[in-house]
C-alpha cells in the first residue's frame, strides 16, 4: 500500500459506494494511499469524471481496481 500510495493518486467522492469498496480492499492500509476527495476538494479534481479514479504515470484508471492490478500499474 505504501508503494502504491507513493506512485498513484486515488480520486474518490463522499457517498460513492464504489469508492468505499476500493478503500475497503486496503483495510487499515488506506492511510498510506494518496487520496483526493472530490466532494471536498473539487478544485483538485479537474478531468475526473467518475470516482473512483486512479491516476498512475499520467494514465487514468476508472472504477474499482484490484490490488494486483494496482501493483502492476505502479511497478510495486
């Protein structure tokens, strides 16, 4: 989770069930992720049309992603 957090940004939104699901995959390790909540930080969410969205190496991945996929995308 630390490595993923250092190499990716997760965009979520308050009340987003899929976002909650994404965070649940990480359990207590969610604290290591780089998370932007677009409900509270709209000005930091330009180009984000849906949540959850991951930005990894300037690529956008929309929807819930498995930890295995995230490790592959980030090189972790």
